[in-house]
């Protein structure tokens, strides 16, 4: 990171141009957000979405690369000078099975793209570089999810000084956020088939083992910390009611407020599965179906800058969190570089993500306003960070201090 301080007057002029550019392109930004919403794609299948984003960027003179980091649906675009500081703006665009864009990733995507379009209008005057990264498969609905984790491993965040993104919610929340560390595990039990009426005693019931697993996890929850979560589904429960099930499978997510607690809880869940196998005579196998999602490291410096940017566009964010956390691969990013993600309202309070109601909210005037306000706020934040090397240095110093102090 190398940059000279830019005058306040020049910074304000750049910000004014960025705001005007979002307004100029608002119809295109919203049209593509609604198009993505109408054509949801699961993780690593977001080919149509990425193609449309690439085409929109190209229409406005922005070159982009698709397939970066070894991920077919990952995208990267750069605007500005490559010899200064670098701020990454992250996009997500995968949907949920059966629910579509019930986490509002269409809005996340076009907020980031909108900010990039605005900053591209300043490319010759931008005091550094803005990096748009399209990150596939944030939702743990597909195997090997966690696109940001794979992009980190591939070096796509090398040389990046800070990362920002936004997430839709039922309220405007600019608190100093963390997230839950999480691990995804698939359990499989194998037994022996038999006629369920004529000779059940000759079988080994893999479904009995699965039921014991769910019962054991239900009891384990009582002995887990209040910030822990264990939840799962049976993906295969048998083939017919008159056949003793010879194979069953389930997927679970194991979460906790910090990585060490989550790993300990994961080991206890595995022990329950092993006990279920022993009790029934079934054979157990298990594997992670996604890499671990780490808990997010908060950063007060970035939080303050993002809050100030949202206030500047007329959307002040609440500074106290209401509580209730999920997990995100953005947590892994936040443990490598300073990072921040606020939550911005698209739905009435009480309407939560991963519901039909939230999917409906992701294509409403409230969602459109969230996209444009967020695009403006992220553009303003990027300009401020690139123009103020002292801010990036302070964010980095805080980042290092939090990591050394346990990152909470």
C-alpha cells in the first residue's frame, strides 16, 4: 500500500461524481438486479448471472475476468490506478434451493456492481484501485461452498488493503459485527437390507442409526453454549417402508461464536454419530461438505467509515446490533485483511432471510433503494479509504491487535 493524502476538496469532488454516476445508471442497475432475482442459480451454477454482469461492465468500458481463482463463476474487475492502495468490493449472487433469492444476493451483487460502475467513472482520478470480486457459492447449499475461501487460497486477495460488502436485512444495522464459525458435515450410515415384515431381525437398520443421531444431537444441545447451533436434514432416509433401510444420509451445520468452540462442538457431534453406529451395528462414514467458515473479525475503523458513507447518502445505520447471527465465508476474509459488512433493510422488521417473504422482498422498491444507497455508500467508502492512507493503516493496526487478542 502506497498512497499520498488527497485534498479534502478533491475527495469531495470525486464523491459527488460517484453519487451522480449511480443516479445516471440506476435504471440499468435495478433492471439487472430484478433479472437476477427472476433467474436464481445455485452456487457454482451462476453462469447466466456472471455473464450478464460481465456484459454490463463491458458496456461501460470495464474489462472483467471470469473464471478467476479456478472457479468457473468467479469474476474480477479492476478500476483505477494499480500503484496505490487497493479496496475490494465483494459481490455474491448464488441463490437458495427451493427459495431462490431468499437471502437477497441479487441485491448484494448489484450493490457491488453499482459501486464499481460509479468508481469506473473516476478511473483516471481515483487515488488507488477498486477491485470488484464476484464470489460464488456463499450459501452452504452445494458441495465445497465458500467461494471466498477458495479465492483466498488462490491469492485473489493478495495486495488488497481492505474489503467491504453489504447484506440485505429487515433493518439498517451498522453495528460492529461478528459472525458464527461454522462447519458442514455429511453423515452416512450403512446397514443391511431385509424384509421389514418377514425377517426384520436379519437386517441392520441404518435409519435407526440416523434417528439416534438426531435424538443424541437434541440432547447435546442442552449441554452446548447458548451461542452454539446444530441443525441438519436427512437427505436419504431409505427406499421403501417394507425394506429395512441399508443406507441413510444427513447433512448438518455446526456453529459457534468462535472457531475453537465450534471445533469442540463438531467433535462432540461426531461422537454422537459414532455412538449411534455402535448402538445399531451400522457403519458410519462422514466428511465435510464445505470448508470451515470462520467467525468474523470486527473492525471499528472500517465500520465508522461505512456508517459515515451511509449517513452521507441519507441512510443512517443503527449502531447497536439486535443480535442473532449467521455464518459467512466473509468471516474468512476478515481474518486475512480488514473487512466490514453492514446490513441494510429491504424488508419489514421481523421478515428474516431464508424465507419466502424475504425472497419476495428482494425485488421491491425497498430492495431497489437498498441497492442504490449501498452502491453509493460503498463508492464513497472506497474513495475515502483510497484517499486516506492513515485510515487504511489504522484499520490494519486494529486488525492485527484483534487477531493477537483473540479476534473478538
